[in-house]
C-alpha cells in the first residue's frame, strides 16, 4: 500500500468513525472515542504515521467546519494561526505543491 492509498484508507476510517460516533450519539449511548478509534485502527494493514494522523485530523476538522478555519480551530482546541500553520505543513492529499 503506497502513501496515497494509506491516506485514503485513513480518511475512510475517519469517516466510518465519525459515522459510528454520530450513530451512537443519536442513539443516546455514550461512546469512548479512544475505544472507537482503536477499533477502526484494527482494520488498517499498518498503523498510520503521526504525519498521516495529523493530516487526516486537520482536514476532518476543516470538513466539519465547512472550510472555516476559525471554526475548525475551535473544534480541535488550537488557535486559527496554529491551524493555518499546520495546514501549510500538511496540505490535503493531491494539493501538495
């Protein structure tokens, strides 16, 4: 599995985790995020690198905030400036310079 394929798989895992958490939240059941995340990681051929996790995390926050960096930064508990810096460090796959 090359880096691009692995990043796509991480994105799919992240989407499944988000769906899973939303279903549990809507059903009224408490969900342990670390436990749900660990369950999703078991489905990967290999563990993602920290860079791959950071990239997926940042871009999921941006997706949930519909591209609004200030809202995305609030979602993950960092400043908008820090988010901007990290987005430059970890551009979306396919949008690297």
